[in-house]
């Protein structure tokens, strides 16, 4: 399925690219002045890419904590959308990143919708900056120093300095691109009058709205479309009325980027992209229907804040802000109904435990979201291992996770049925492990050192899970045999192993709900396991001397006791490392403790002791 989605995305790009190249070629031939405008657009887009990459550098290690504080309520989410779009100057980027947040489970759908609404309002700051400053000041003079300093910093080894360099270079190219576009439209004015193509009435609104949509789809940037419209408006190449229609169209066109980003996302990401489309379509429809009263309102607002009646570029910025505010005012009270509709329209696919649930292309947009997806998928892998362990024990997960006395649960449980462990391992464990390893290798290249430390901890967890499953595979070989044996003593010992393993699973299941209680259960279980070491305690030797069990039973019991203890210890470590909201220091401490415990567990199964017990027998 992901491959098919990627093919669709690539096909769309293959169709767009030749069309763009043909249009550019025709423009270069027909109008030399077009070269300057096209160069301005290209430089502006390069600046946006550099700015985006620069801001991505600074997300490492802090994004999740910022998200928790900034999206805990709808109004905070709106503010987060406004601020991030103002900084990045790209509502399309913020939309794609928000889909990535949602796909990785970092935020909920309501928070994601709030960010999208805020991003639409945040994109209006670009129009204000260009109309208020960019066309009235020689910003090209500021562009050159920014680019020079930015390029110098980009080549530094420090990730922070290189990121700052990209930001400075991006801002410099944005300024330079705006200057080129402004000069290009001024040059066009001397050779040809594009204003003669202006259209009035409903036809003008629809045609120029379509132009705004098309331009934004081609450039994948509503900001670029708005800058072109403002530059053309300032040069008198388009009418004020037609520029307003382009602004409306740019809002609709920017949803295409989000829809393309959602192709590789999960159901949550697709819901957010659909919410973005609905919001922008509703906002555009309201703006088109109410264009006349809104234009009148713009005149009143402009007069009230001191904007001259003939300053159409600033009035354009006022209009762009006004219709986005109107859209937010209309849609915010309906968010509850919108979420309910989206959940019906894009239902969750029934999960297949053998397939990755959280690893998708959308999550790779940012290192933080990739890391969140990796951790979530690792929990999925751990849950599969838990399910397999419970099945191997012949116990119900509902019973294990209940408040029932586990001693009674084990005493009355059915005997385990021998399962095809290799087949189940291939379906539930190996496939997910391979997918995780491949995804981690793709994500690691863009991570900062702090994130790589966390990734190393996750790799440790994955290894622990696989080893725990292998321990259970060994244990499961003898469980069905000895739990149905006529020998009451061997049945009792194996039920003891089954009980301790069930306790570990219960504590694991409760870690996410009640970490303190679960960790206390693990500490108690660790003490029990140490005290119940039948070899160290001499229990096996006693049973052999009294002829309660055979030498073969003793050997199996020693080995299986070893596997059971290892499984319980590994599940303890996995649970600790999967605890949510751990600080970096806590995570490092847990990781080191896990490594120390793992080193202790590397001792081989005590065959020598088993051999000695066979000799005694």
C-alpha cells in the first residue's frame, strides 16, 4: 500500500514537471522581462527551502516538550500555528509537519486542526511584511550580507551554527527574490500592460481564484503566490479586485501540499488533511460570496488604522487577514462536529498485529516525529511479544490484566497448547523488527546527538524484546509436557515458573497506566525470582535425592527456570525503557542499568550444574 501511494505521488510530480518547464520556456521566449520575475520566484522558493531546513535543525530533542505545552488546548494550538507559520513563512510546511505530528501520535486531531487554523492566519504575516516593508524599502541591500553570513555559518561543524546559517541564507534569498519580482513587474510595465487582462464581476473572481490555486499548486507555496500578487498589484499589472481573488485561491491551493503529504500518512494524518481542505474551501466560499461587504469592511479597517485609500498592497494584506479570521470564527465552534465527521469519513483500518502501525513516510518529515513513531512501534512490538508469551503460558490476557489473584488464575488455567513458535515469530515479531531497523536507519541520518542517544536506547529495547521471545520459545517446549505430567512435583514447579512469568506480564501491562505501582511490582518480582532460584536454593537437589523427580525432569527444570528468569528480567527492562515522559538523564540512567543487568544475564544456561544433578540422580 505505501508503495502504491508513493507511485501516485511520483506520477503527479511527473505530470507537473513537464508542464512547468514548457510554461517557463514559453515565458522566456516571449518576454525577456519574464526572466527577472521567474528568477525572483525561483530565488524566493530556494530561500523558503533553506529557511525550512534551518528551522528543522532546531527541532531536535525539544519539539515534543514544546508540543505538549503549546497544544494542550485549542487556543494554544491556534497560537502555535500562527507563531510557527510566521517564523517559517510557509503554511504548507506547517501543514505537512502537523500531519507528521499527528501520524506519530504526538498530538490529537483537535490540536492538529487548531494548528492548521492558526497556520492559515499566520500565513497573512507574509503579506503584511512584503506590503508594509518589502515593497517600500530596498531589501536587496539587506539580502546580500544575510546570504554571505549565512553561507559562512552553513559550513561550520556545529549543528546549531549550520542551522542558523540556513535560516540567515533563507531570509536573504527571500529578500532577494522579492526584490527581483518587484523589479521584474516594474520592467514588464514598460513593455506590456498585463492589466488589460483584468476581469470584473463573477467571472473575474472565479478565473483569478483559479489562477491563485494553480500558481500555489505549481510552486507548492501560498506565500510565493501572495508575493507575486502583491508585486504585480504594486506595479499596476493586476487590479485590486483580481488580487483579492488570487489571495482566496492561494488559500485553497495550499491544501494540495497537505493532501499530497497525507498520501503516505495513517488515518489520523488523512483526517487532518481533509480538515484542512474543508476549512480552506469553506473560508474561500464565504470570501467569494461576501467579497463586496468584505471589501467594504477592508476600506473601513484600513481607514481606521491609517492606511491610505490608494495603498492597495496594504489593503490586500488587510483583506487576507480578514477572511482568514472570519473562517476561524465560523469554524472553531464547529470543531467537535468536524472531528466526528472526519472519524466517520476516514475510519481506522482494523489493525493487523503483524504489520507496522506507526511507521510511515509522513513521520519521517522531522527527526522528532520519526523518533516518536519508532517508540510507538517498539511498544507495538513489545505488546506482540507479551501476547505471544501469554499464549505460550496458556493464560488469558484478560485474566492477567484483571485484579484476580494470579495464583488462582494459574491453578485453574488450562494446560498450554504447543504452538508453532517459528511461524508465529516470523509473523508477529520478525517482520516488525525488520521494519523498525530499516526505519531507524533512514531516520538516524537527520537526528542530532541527543536524539541518537534515545534511538540507541530504543535499539536496546528491540534487542531485548527479540531475546525475550526466544527465551519464551525455549520455555514453551516443555510447558505443555510437564504441566500435564502425572508427577505432581514437576507440575508444581512449572506452575511456579508460569506464575512468575504471568506476574511480569501483568506489571508490564500496567506500566503505562500506573508506572509507580508497576515498578514496585517488578521490584517485588525480582526479589521473588532471586529467592525462588531452585538451583541456588538446593530445591532440585532435594527433589532428586528424594526421588521426587527424574534426572531428565531436573535438567529441564533448571534450564527452563533460567529462561523464565531471563524473560522476566528482560520484560522489566523493556517496561522501564518504554516509560513515557522520561527525561534524558533518567533515560540514560535506565539505559545504563539495563546494560548492566544484561551483562549479568549473559551467563550461559547452567548445563554444568544440570550435569552434576544428573550425576547425583
